[in-house]
C-alpha cells in the first residue's frame, strides 16, 4: 500500500480496532463464545451488537448469557455483567465441565508470545527460573485451549511476540504440528486463527503451521514477514481484510470502549 493511503486509513481507525473487528468475524450467530480478559473481552460483544445477536457469552468467572451495558466491563466478574446474566456457574464448572466437554464454539485468548503452531506463552519471558518478565500465567486459558472447539489468539504483531520457539508453553496449540495435538488426546480443535494488528494467520491443514491468510488494508507482506519470528509462509492468494464498518466503529467507541482504553481510538 502507498504510504499516503496507509496514513489516511489510520486516521479513520486504529490497528487495534482493526484487530478487534477482524477477530469478531470468527463468531457465528447462535453459537457459544468463551470470553477471556483484556482485549479479548471486545470481539464477542462487538459481534453481538452488530451481526450475531443470538450468541451466548460465557465469561471466565462463570457468568453466562450476559451482555455489556455502560461500556465494556473492567473484567470477567464485573457487576454490570451480573445484572443481566441468564445463569451463573462456578469457575470450575466453566473451565472444567464446559471447556473440557467441548461446549465452547469459539474462544478468544491473549498471549505474550505465540509460536508457529499456535502454542501460547503467558507465563514468563526469558528463562523460567530467572525471567526478564514474570507474567500472570494461564488463568483459564489452558483449559479453554485444551477443550474448546476452536480458539482465536489475539496479540500485537511484533517479532518478539510471534516467535519460532516459546520461552515457556502455557497453553497448547498444535504442539509440534501435524497430528501431534490429536495424538495427545486433547478434546478441543485447537487454534483456528492468530489475529494481529497487521494480519490474520491461519493453520496449514496438514502441517498446522500458521501462515498468512489475510492482510489488513494498511499493512504489507514485507512488513508482516519482517515482524514474524519464523519464516512465514504466504497462502496462494492472501485476501485483504475488509475495512471496519461505520456501525462497528460506532459500537466500539460509543457502547464498548467509550474511553479508548483498549483500542486507543481517542488518540486519533
């Protein structure tokens, strides 16, 4: 893309808004969606308010069927979710019985690092016993990655985050590729996409190595490759991610991320 065109697009929406919108496209109506913490709170709520009103959101805390009111919740146990929930269960039921019995159609997970097979690190950067950064750890991500029907990884596209080899494997993707995940007997289907602020990567059907499938409209293949820690393969005809609609941006800014805390739209 020409530099001028890129600048004009990035005056209309932020790369993080593009990432949230793109991630929301993996949600189908009348499905059950597992909602994590942080940025992964947004895709399902955006989808529910724009394209897929019939979804059931299950929050990590055990809140079932709630919808966001008065902006995105601060976390998965926000009282604004509790007031309009259709059901409640405990944490062990959500992450044990529901996750491990394949009850989630799609799940959204963040990551500090992800490798070419969709394995996630959210535990530590550097040596585990003497890390340069100690991170929050798995939470419910491991349970969801093991048992959910499929999951989407969301993170910023940086070479230090999309890596050839994880510093620590917190949650399983396709392990070492090929049939290695199914050989372990993991009940869930594994990662279906890595969505970043530059592109969408999807797994090769045979090797399970993630490759470039869609390029966000302001990004280039060279940029994406340069910011990926493995030798990124390109699908035969990478698509261009559709632009966010005016309705999607309106919902994000006026109903969900009203202060721009998650997506930074207030700094445009």
